[in-house]
C-alpha cells in the first residue's frame, strides 16, 4: 500500500491521480492533498478521501475552505510554506508533484529531503533546478518516477537495453493546434484557439506551452536530467495522432516505442503502481483501430522554442531557469489578453538574451533569477514597440 501526498490535487493531473486511487483502493491511499486557491474543490476532495492534512498555498483561501470543510477534521496548512511542509509529512511514502510552473521545485526538494518517492508531473522542477534535484535524489536514494507521458514512454523503452546501447531518444509531440496553420496568421491566434489542443485535455498553461512547443522544449531538458543523456541525442519528432508517446533507438537500429491512447491515466498509474502493472480504469488501446500513424520533422521557424531550448541547454547555468520563468510570465500575459501569440516567444527569447548568468546557482539564486525574468517580461511587454526589436 502506498500513502500519497498529491500536490496540485485540484488540477487536470491531480484529478486523474484521484481516479487511479479510486481504481486501486487496495494499493493506494491519500494522506495529503494540496492546491493553490480552489478551496471549495479541495474541501470536496478532503471530504471524500479523508487525508490527514490538506494545504492551500494561497492563505486568503483559508476562510472559504473552513466554510466548505463539512465533517473533514484533518489539519489545514496555508501560505508559502504549506506545500513544502505537507510534502514531508511522516505518514506519506510518495509525493505526487502535479502543481504547475515554478511552484513545483521547492516542495519537490522538501519531499526528497524527507526521503519520499517522487512521482513527477511538474517538468518545470527539472527545467529550473535539474542539477540540484537530481543531486539531492541521488544523495537521499530517492526515486523520481516520471508521469509526463513521453518520459514514461522513454523510461519503459529504456528497460529494453543498457544505457551504453542507446543511440537516441525519439521524443514525440503532436505539434499542437497550429501545425499546419499559415505562419502569417499567427498574430491573429486567439486564446480560445490556442487552448483547443487536438488530442489532450490539460491545464491552461501546459496547453499554451504545447501550442508554442515550449512544452516540448521543456521536455528535452526534463529528459536530459531524468535519463542522464546529452541533449544532442534527443530528437523531436512530430506525430500528430499522439499514439506513440516516445521511442528509443538502440545502437543496432532497433526502435522500441511505447503506444497507448492519449490519456494521462496510463502514465500516472504506471508511476504510482511501479513496478506492478494492473488493469487500468480507462479504455484500452486497440492497434487495429489506428488507421493512420504519421511522423514528420518539426519546422523550427514555426516552433522557435525548440532551437531556443537547445541554446539554453548549451549555455547552462541559470539560463534554463530564465527560460522557465520568462515563459510562465509570458503565457500569463497571453492568457490575460495582453500580448499576441508570437509575442510569447519574442519575450522569452528577449529575457534569455539579456540575462546575466550565475554559475553553480543555489536555490536562492534560482528564485532570484526567476523573479528577474518574470519582471523583465512584464516590463518589456508594456513598452511600446519593444516587441518589434526583440531577437
Ligand atoms: P492545472 O492548471 O490543471 O492544475 C494545476 C494545479 O496546481 C492545481 O491544483 C492548482 O491549484 C495548483 N497550483 C497552481 N499554482 C500553484 C501554486 N503557486 N502553489 C500551489 N499549487 C498551485 O495543471 P495540469 O494538471 O495540467 O499540470 C500540472 C503539471 O503537470 C504541470 O507542470 C504540467 O506541465 C504537467 N503535466 C501535465 C499534463 C496534463 O495532461 N495536464 C501532462 C504532462 C505533464 P488551484 O486549482 O487551487 O489553482
Ligand atoms: Mg508530455
């Protein structure tokens, strides 16, 4: 039996984690639930799953939680230390990190320091603090099991050979909603169009990241840290149907791929129950129903996030933290209707260009760099014509 703390339980991944808990009550139980501010939904979850502790990062949502808590008698933690604290409670053996954005790395590190097994959906944790997180996990002997579907696929395929036999990782991506849209119409892309992902139901931030392909850019960095592999051995391949979730080519030319319907319950269950494989609650994949599987090389002028990520990986130091924080701020501005779709990448590239890096950053450095990048993006977005002179 695993005892779970779920960070981000009210989100798209968090709700799917709870469906897997429902399907395997003899294997999984919930001891902690955490969210940002959606207190009413967290209270409903608390009433149903009866965790020992719940947490809300936004202190101002406390009263709403108390009003809705019903018969829930567990403890409520609030404020900026609430997630790191719940991530370390002694009753848990596993922490599922399903918060979005830069909210992930502090609680993940707290969970690692407390010796918890990590099931990681929040890729931003590795983009920002990959070196620190992987070092801490090694030092504490903690496993980091990926939930991201591509990384779950790669993890499964890698079991078929030795690390020295891996020739390259084939990281697949659907290409998002704008794979074939004429480039000259990109400035007119609306929020509703960018939020309509063709294959996956996800939270707003990752859906916009999928439309710009910043999500795939982050996933290259995530794979570098998780699998200890050089970025130039990771090839992005567009696969619009999202059936092959990624593949590994071995030295002898054999390509092993993992397939399944585009449903996050599969990689979530794989991580939560690892190393067991048990019947899954969702519809099972049928190869014969798959008429078409197509693949293509991504066009980098359509997806500037990909070459930008490769440059950022090469530059190292605090550059990946800037990439993450600048993207988070730019996506927020796009969702608020303040900038156009192409401005997202212009602003992120601008922050990367003007950043003054710090070598061997510690957590405080990463926090500061993140604040700098987000402030830079917000300030640049306000300046008239600033975006026309961006790189
Ligand atoms: P959602 O936006 O649906 O959910 C985000 C969750 O995080 C909510 O529970 C939210 O709480 C909580 N949260 C947001 N900000 C904070 C904060 N500052 N402090 C504490 N909690 C916070 O996101 P997704 O579920 O789509 O994505 C979660 C993570 O998983 C992301 O890193 C994403 O990249 C990754 N991922 C997601 C996939 C998907 O299919 N959705 C696939 C692969 C990876 P509240 O509801 O109160 O705001
Ligand atoms: Mg993914």
